[in-house]
């Protein structure tokens, strides 16, 4: 407790979450990843939904309102964690700006953001951390991932996310609605994004699918489609997997 408390004043001085500071980071992100767009974030609001650190509201993005929603605690967090979270959100914004669908195909855009973009953001922000620490094989115990006030191992990050995926899946299997399915799918994309950095990713994927009691070819096919990185090939899996889970649940 004392350690965290002693760090908070430093964070408050060092981490300035003004609109200008956020856009400076966004411009640097665009340059690093070759994002050719004049769009800037127009507002930062410290009103993220309970339990969320940050988000862009897709409904607002449709209206060209580029508003970044952050937790009211966000300025207190460690700088490394702020970088990690902002990289995730910037990837979502970049993916939306580059999305391949007409805006009038609203459901396709939502599925795109909940599938490809979640995988992409998870993979990219983890890659940002790993490239600073490893030039070769990744050790999941030695790889440390920043959190708000401490670090955790990459193994714990994957295991915790896998547990969240399983909990959402179990709720959906018990009759959860589409919102629960969306949550399950989002967590599944996180897991696939994280493990994609390992040379033995397919072995880890098989372990994860066994843990989740997910059988069949759809999940390996989805993972392979994510590796190719063609969003139009990925989107159909969103509906296919939901239908398959409904079918299995009622057998």
C-alpha cells in the first residue's frame, strides 16, 4: 500500500492527460505505423464505463466524433500502463478509419471492431512491450506486462484472460444473450492476439481450446484467418461461431 501511495504524486506530475498530450501520442502512433489520416482526437472525457479503462464509442465514430473515453483514475496510472492502453485504443481508432465496409453496413462494422480489431489491438500493444525485452524466444515468466500500479507476467496475463473467456462462454452456454457472446468473442480475440507472438502458438491455441471445451475446425480456421490479416475473411466467423455454440448447447 505504501509503495503505491508514494508513486501516485509522481504519476500525477509526469502523466499529463490533456487533449494536446493525447494527440501528440496519437500523431506519433500514426507515424510509427504508417496511418495516413488527418483525423485527430477532438475530446478526452474521463467517463469510461465502470470496469473499463478506456474506449472509443463506435456510435460516436460513425458520426465522426473522435472522443476518447478514459477512466477517471487514468492519470494516476504508471506511464508504462498508460502507453499500453493508449496503444490499444489508438489501434482501434486506426482500424475504424481503415475499415473495409461502407458505414451503412453497421452490423458488419461492429463485428469487424469486435473481432479483427480486438485481435489486432491486443497483438500490437503486447508486441510493443515484448520488442523492448526480447530479441528471440519469449519467456512467459520473464516477460512482464505493465498494469496500473504493478507488473504481471505474460503467463498470468494469458491465464487470467483465458479464465475471463471461459467465464463469459459458460454464461453464454447457460442462456446468455448476444452481449455475453460479444464479451466472450472479445476475450477470445485477446487470447489469440497474445499467443500469436509465440513460435508454438498453435500448440498453445490447442491447449486454450481444450481448456474452454471448444471443439471443431472453426477456431483453428479463425486463428489462421487472423494470421493472414484479411478482415473480410475474419468477419464471417463471428456469426458462424455463435450459431455453432447455440447448436452445441441444445444437443
